């Protein structure tokens, strides 16, 4: 009965809409976390609870992608196992570091990281457009994915873009880079989520509506993508990110 009543509340639908909106934008621009985290902070959800909910939503979404890749037999199981192990370890480390910080300190760090992630996404997108993969990919090490996983486990926005950029730099094609990235993101989110859960920072009344919205939003985004003028998308979405980040600074420091 309590669950039914909660579904009828304003808070549930607000979080559901945040999940939809961020996932639509993520489908078009690949940086859903730059919407999800600021939006939850703006509506008053504490930073650690916001990150924990985002780990659950993003991790579940990435897991469905990994299962799809597995059914298509496009993943090398030996390499995937190494990526998952690395991602989980990094995710746990990142979440551990995040939970050692007070909410006030984490808010300050999160604000700086949002600006950092914004510029990383913009710069990486330009790099992706200019990158032409070679026929023979270079050997990859797990050092960079490990540090990306630490960042993703403890915070997250922009981590998928960082991961894709790394694999493009190693001369993989975009599709394969995106597949590797989803494996890393799934694993780091899983590791981060487990640690946040152990610390009692997972609120299902926050995580579930955001996740349900994200699942629906991803499908809407995929349907909208072919119909949009990408020139306008590339101009408008960075502006949306900037407005949200500016609003977070105003809410936290003024």
C-alpha cells in the first residue's frame, strides 16, 4: 500500500521525469550524468544519495547493453572478464573515497568535477569526430580504465565519454570502443553501488523512479535521434549542461 501511495506522490514523478530527461539527453550526447546529478542536487537530494541512485540507474542500463553484446557474440570473454574485474575494483575505490568526504566537502568537489566533466565531454566529442581508426588496434592496458572506473564509481558524469575516447585513441572503431566502454561503466557502477549500499546510502525511493525514467528515456532518445538536426543538438545541449551546472553553484554557494 505504501508503495502505491508513493507512486502517486510528486517526488516520485519528479525523479521519474529527471530520469527520462537525462536519459534522452544521454542518448543524444552521451553525458546523461551531467543532467542527472545536477538535477537531483537542485531538487534537494544529498550528494551521496544522488550518486548512489545514479550508479544504480546507469549500471542497470549498461548491464542490459552488455547482455545484448554478449548475445551478439561481439565480446571477447577473456578481455571482458579483465575489464569487469578492473571496473569493479575501480568503482569500489571511487565510492570508498567519496564516502570518506563530508557532504559539504563532496558538494564542493562535485561542483568542480561537473565543470571538469563538461569540458572533457566537449573536447572529447571534437576529438571523436576527427578520429579515424587504423586497421590494427594498439594493445590496451587496464591502467586508464581503472582510473576512469575510480572516477565513475565515486562520481560519474563524463566517464563514458572518457572511456570511449581512450579506446578510440587505441585505434579501435567507435562501435567497439562504445562496447568496451559499456562493460567498464557497468562494472564500475556495480562496484560503486555495492559500496554505497553497504554504507546505507542507497534510497530505493530515489533510485527506482530515476531508473524507470532512464529506461523509458533511453528508448525515446533513440527514436528521436534520427529526426533531430544534430547541428542544433550540439549547440543546445552544452548550453543545457552549463545552465544546470550554474544552478548547482547558485544552490550550493549562494
